[in-house]
C-alpha cells in the first residue's frame, strides 16, 4: 500500500526475556547462509506482478455471488496477455471468516491460475494492531491455521502464501522476527512445498528488509515495498492539508534546482512549498532511486536469497513525465538486479486505477503498460 506516516515516538522499557531470546536467535540465524534458493521456475513466475487491491479487501459487497463475479475471465486473460505472470491478492482476514468464504476465495484463486497467473495470498488486516495487541497476533495465527490447509490442493509452483503485508513493529523488530518465524513454521507445516513470502518490519520497507535476519528455510522469497520518495509518488499522502496540485508538479528524474524551485514556488501555502523544497534539496534523482534499490539487491546477494518488490507505484495525479519516468526506472532497476516486482495496483490510483468493481474488460492504461515494459492486450 502507499506510504504510511511513521511515528517518531520511541518507548523506553525493559526488554522482556522472550524478546531478548528472540534477538539472540535472530543474530545467530543472521550468521547462517540460506540453505537453498527456491526452484528457479518459482522466481521466474514472480517476475511481473499486479496487486489486486479491492476484491477481498474493502469489497463493496461480501455476497459470494458478487465476489465470484468481481473480476471477469476476460479481464484475467488480458492481464496475462499484457505480460503479467502473477497477481498479489490483498485479503482482509475478516472477509474470509468461515469455511464458505474461504471456499469462494479458493475458487477465485483457481480461476486466476487457470488463466496462467500465479497468486500471492497476502493478508492485509484492516483494523488490527499487531504491535501492541496479543489478541490480534492470535487472529493472524488463526487466519493461517484455517487458510493454509485450504490452499494445500493448489499447485505449489503457482501459489505463494505471504505471512503478512507491511508489519510495523518500529520499537520492537525482534518481536516481528519471532512472530514471522512462528507463522512461517505454521504455514510450512500445512504447505510443505510452497514458496513462502517473508518481509521485514517498518511497513515492509527496504530499511526493514536490511535489518531482517534471514530464515533458515531456503524455499522463501523476501519482499519489500518501494514508494520512495513519498513526496513524489504519493504526493505526500502521509500529511493532510497540503496543496496536492502543486505537489503533482514535482519533477523527476531531473530534480535540478531550477525546475524544482519553480514547482515549489507555485504552492498555495508555505507548508507545501517547504516540503517541495525539501524534496528538491534531497536530490531524489535516478541515481538516488537506483542506489536505494541496489541496497536491497546487495542484501539479497549477500544472503543468497530471492527478492521481490511486492509493491511499487506512483499516483495517477502526478504529472505524466515524472510518473512514467519513475515507474520505468524502478521496473528497469529491479529487472537489472534480478528482482521480481508487482505494481500497486490494478484497482488503485497508484497503478491502473481501474474502477471497483471492474467492468467486464477494463482498458489498461497504455502509458503505464509501456512504463512496465509490457504490451497492450
């Protein structure tokens, strides 16, 4: 999902013994190389992806009939013809509450797979607070306890369970490492051959990835999300009350002071102008973006693991020259470093912005398709 505000408040507290043990184990695991990489065909499948964001997360209707017809066969076929190899399904665990709803979900995963699209199943709980509420951690454990066996009959080469979307855990990353390892073990028990998607804390950012001790299981892929700089890609959605029209004029990749200052001077309020000048001063040009992505690639190479940019995107409100240049650069840099990617999203303003629920055969924006190196179906 697009960038979230990050708390600057850090709480000082005595470290529980369980957390200290988890940190010690994590440090020991950090020194161990990954035992193996996933089968090469799995990495090939996870090359070019699309996030489908509103089907099983914020659906307009939870009626099984509406969910079964939310995305047409024609729309699925067009995604495959465009060159996408997988779909990442954002799932609110509350929507899959009960065996009947899990069966509906299983049917739709099978439909996507029949159209040649592998599927990442990614829980996106809407109102949980996993950082502070043990009950919510138990809910996530129960979600995978119930869903993983349902996925067992699907082809492992086309089915990728993802432990959790965008864990936060700013003040206690070791707690996330411990929880993820426990959930990984639970999923692995039910799905012994599937490739599991793991991620770091801090909203699944590159910083969270770089701090993550790799799991000893080699049949995993590590995911990160990339929206940097958020002042450009999401028009600083983390702050309310700004002049979005002015932010949409920010340049990229040429962030030279002339064009940048001109855009900043057009802001209707000082706060927006100051933020835009901050963007200009930080020099988020093509070299900067490449370097950040290459940090993730270097971490993966050093640990002998496979990597996925599970989300990236830029607002459709951003001026087209900057938007398509940023999308193309991220896609090309990922490809050059052997990193699979998934655009956020099919039905989200950061990607194709297809209306929800989609029409029978939605038209894919040809300029977004071109920036992704794909073809118009």
